[in-house]
C-alpha cells in the first residue's frame, strides 16, 4: 500500500465530485491515474507512428524512382501487363 498526498486545492475539487458520483476519493484518483497512463501510452504510440511516417517519407524519393523504373513489384507488373493484354484481345 502506498500513501499519496493530494494538495488541499485538488482535494477540495475532488470531494464534491466524490459526493456527486457516490464514489470514493480513492476510486476517483485510481480512475484518473489509469486515464493518465492510457493517454501516455497513446502519446507514445502517436510519437512512434510519427517517427515511422518520417522514415517512410525519407524513403519516398527512392521508392518513386523504383516505381517510375518499374523495378518495384516487377512480378506484379508483369502479371498485370499479361492480364491487360488478354483483356485487349
């Protein structure tokens, strides 16, 4: 068990909420901490996604060149070309 001290100002804001919602102060604080941890995890994932998008954007010029030269997905391009030729007949 850990004891946490809340400032008098914060406690004065939580007490009416506890009365209104029929919850204990412990329950309200636990819910708030859980929400904080969830938001921190979400922020971490958002930062990770932004980093990955930046890495992908840095590769864009190389990918564009490969697509323009039809080096990218060559097997798929060949299959599509053959399929289109059959459709044209």
